[in-house]
C-alpha cells in the first residue's frame, strides 16, 4: 500500500459518550458560585481554634464563658415586633426592619465581665457568607469595635445580657441565621445552628436612611400595613370595584416571597437594593420566560386552572407556587398587580395598585394607536393591530432612585403583566412617575412604554385601494383618560391622573410631548379637518340578559343638510379591547337637517350576545360614518359593561376577638338556564383563611346558601369577600364589613 493511501485511510470513530453529561459549574471561572438562594445555608463551626493542636489535641474551651440560652424576643406582644411594625406577621420567627434597633437577650453561664469577656453576635445569610459582601456580619457590644451594624449592651442582670443591634439601613433583605460567639484565648466557641434563632430583616419605610423611606404615616399605613385592597376595573364612565385580600402577613407568605427571588436565582448580594428586587420580581410574577408565579390567560377557557375573576386574594396563589414549584393558572392584569402588591408590601416596600382607563397597547412603539378603516368609513378589524384596553392595572412602589438625576425618586411604575419584553424578558419598570409626567422617557426602566400607555393618540386611517393610509381623524384625549388608586385610610377612590400627565391642551402638556419626541416617540402630526357632524353614544346601565335600545344621536352643526352613510357595530370584547364576536351590524343612511339632531335606534336582543359573552361582560359599540357632502369621517366608541347578579353575604355574631362568627352566602340564579360547575370562594384578613365550595348545578331560578364558621383573630375593621364563578357567568362577587372588638 502506498504512503498516500496510508495517510488517507480513515481513523476509527471515537466511542460514543455514555452516562450523564458533565455538570456545568463555575469551576475554572470563579472561585465559588455566587450565592443566589436564601433557603441555602452554611455550616458555621461550633468551635474555631486560633492555634494548632498540641500533643493532646485542642485545649478545652469549656472553662470560659458559655452561652446557656438566647431569647430572640420574637413574640408579637414584645417590643421588637411592635416597634418594627411586624406584629401582624403570622410567623414563629423574629421579623425586624433594617436601619432600626432591635434587642436580643443572652443568658451566659455566669455574670458577664466586660473587662475580661469578649463576645459577638454573628448574622449570616446564604450559602457562602463573606464579610466583604455583607452576607456575614459580626456585631460587637463595645464602642471601640463596630462594623456596618451597630451593637450596644442595654442591660445586664445576673447572667442575662440584653444587647441591641441596629442593622445597616442598606443591608440585605431576607432570612438570616444568628449565632452568639464567645472569644477565648485559644479560639471561638459559638452556639449551635438552631432554626429558632433564624430571623427576617425587611425594608423599612419608617427610617429616613432606607431607600424606601416614605415620610407620610397615612400613606405608610395604607401602602405597607393594609391587607384589604380595592382594585378598580370596568370602564371610564362606569367604574367598578373589586375587593382583594393581599394577605401579606399570612402564614407562609414571607417565605413564598423570598422563594420567588430564589427561583429567579437573584444573587443574595443584590437583595438590599429595591430597584433590583422589583425589576426581578416584575419578570418573576409572570411565567412567560422563567416559570414564574402566574400563567396569563385571556382566552375565556380556564378548564385547567382557576378563572382570573374567581380569585379573592393572593394567599392561595403564593402558597401554591411555593409548594408546587410550578406556575399557577390563571391571571389577568389585576391578578398580576394584586399579587405583586402582596410581594412588595410583605417585604416592606410601599406599594399600591393603580388602574389606567383606556390604556393603549401600542404594538409598534410609537405614540399612535392606529385604527384602520376602508374608504367608506367601515373599520377593518383584520388590519387593526393596536388595541386600547378598557382598563389596565399596574403597581406603583415608593423608593429613591440614586441611578437617576435628583427629583425622579418617589413613586415608580412596575408591571408584571406580560405585554412586551424589556431587556429580553417580559417585565416592566421601575419607571419614575415624575419622569413619565415630564416626558423624560430616556430614563430606565421602560418609561417610554408606560408613557405611550397614557399618552397615545387614537388615529383613524382611511385605507385606499392602493394600500396607502390617510389619517382622517385624530383623537388626542381618549387614551389615559383616568388613573385611579385607593385612597389611603378609606374605601374611596383617588384620582391620580395629574401625577402622570399635565392637563389636556395645556402649555406644559405640549412641552412634555415635544420632549418625548426628542427621545424618539413618533406622534401624528397631521390635523385632519373636523367634521361638522357629531355622533354621540349614550351611557347605559344594563344587566346581563336584558334586551335594550341603543340610541345613536347625530348632530348637524352646519347650516346645510347632511347625509351620513353610517356603520353601527356591536361586538363582545375582552377588557383588553380585543373583539370576540360581532353581534350587531347596521348600515343606516342618516339625513340630518341644518342645526338639528337625528336619532338612530338599534335594538339589541340578549339572545344575540348572551352565548358569546366573555368573562367581564363587555359590549363595545363603534359608530363610524362618511358625510356625503364633505367626504369627512365621523367616529364614536362606547364600552358598555353589563351588570352581573350579586352575591349576598351576611355575617352574624358578637364580633369579639377569639369568638366564633358565622358567614352566610346566598345566590339566586336569575336566568332561565342552569349554571354548571359553579365555584364560590370566600376569605377575610384577620378572620378567615381562603375557603371554597363547588356546586355541580344551580338550576335556573333556584337559590343556594353556604354557611361557614370562623374565629376572629385580631381587633379592627375587616371584610369577608366572596366570588362566584362558572363558565357561563363570571365576575360575580360580594363583600361584608366586620368590626372586631377586643
């Protein structure tokens, strides 16, 4: 065989690898993996010698000061939890807030001698504690030796020493282990690792040095301490309310919130920065990229989970996620906002749920919501991609923004509803409300997206036969019509629209829009001539199942007769503005005399919309038309939210702490048809854990009654809230207030 042939001969293939692939680690890149799980702990040795062992081994350390007992002073009625506003947490552990002093009692084997004895308290968080990273913090009792956390002895009595510790106001938030370490000439002896000495440190809006400091006690009580919330929904001219139990103090909720950050593999060292925490959480509250807490569903089919309208509070959702380690089904925007609110308040970050009415979801990043019509004025739904949500809920949280110029701290928008990606993930914020109001949309994070949600122009385009678009009508005031949140300390609503935008048409508003354009937001510059005919749709209060008349009024403001070729369309829509099915379509020709009005009446029969209704029972009417004499386009839009039947709740009993009470829920099926697979849920903060009841069938015209016993846990005012849900009827709820006396 020639040399050439020898060289060309193929070598045998290497054997195929068998067994599992090698585990990918940080080895070779970093000395140790970054600690990213608060649930993981390190083993701190009980004895730590300074010297090498002698012939007989290590010398005993038992001759020196020993620790007999450590009292964390963690009962709800003790000074720590009362002073730190954490007495309401259902937890067996000490819970304190950073930047504020708390106390621990240590019982030694003999009286403490300051001149001879040396000891320290050690606070450890995560799996690889290091002093330089703030995950290992020793605290000393003497002024001569202090670290980032301050320590001092406040009292000594016999063998008992009371020591006060002040965590740094920017320390890591989470669950710590605490050790008492005694220093001897030969080494350190410390307490064994015991879960009873674990403790939680939270953000502190009561301390000026903390990044979340909120200098308003009424707002603090509402945005940190209040468990019962009201979330606004419905439509701009027909506002509805939904009660929600945030339950941030319920058993297991704090651990569930810390697990969310663990699941995101958020480095422990970042968990003292509220900006980083809320950005991570806004991605983790939805399941789109990271197996986060909630699965969004707007389809109307909730077979494999709980309908969004059925939830009464956050407790079930967070506890289920923590135990199952799987996303919970299902959510829509107010559920995301409500659970996010629980997360923020539980960790001590002041927060509130905000509702924006007529919220633009602009899919191409400009300041225009484009609605496409044909040449005759009929809306082309296939080509209209942008949508206007009847309402959209997000959160505001309060914090300083050292990463922005002065003046842009305070309330920040964060939004967990997965609408668009930000830095590659479905999340939004924190975006400074002040930056949004003043058009500074270049500032991080996602200010431009939120700015468009409340400032978009609605532009009606006429599509010519050659495919080009011509703007024929611009509505600059429809989007962001009203921004609401709950009033602090009350059950009324609070209009905060002026915190997001200046008055329509004002000089300041024009300046802001020009500023936004400098940063790349495109606006509609054309101003099509205004038509001399107006069309007005009435306000209607209609119950589900009613037949009704829709009176469309045309007003001719000119001195000549006008003829309008009109299109009257009625569709069942989701609250996101997306049409489900069209149930009404009329094409009247309306002739209006000069300076006169003309009514066109459309009869709407329940049988045409009932079987097509989706969960929030919204009917969307759009009237468009072309004026024959001038060729101009007229438009009007109206959302009608149908009234659902109510749940009736009665609460009976003496209303005293630790005494039993009775809640009775009654519901009558008002329809001629049966309701199948009916779920009723009920809960109340400080009174009742979430409970549910299933009814396979509720016959048309019949009633059901559910009675539940519960025990009052603490004084104050609370509410029992209930929801009823089935495939044929969503969004049914009721509530009853309860005053709890000592």
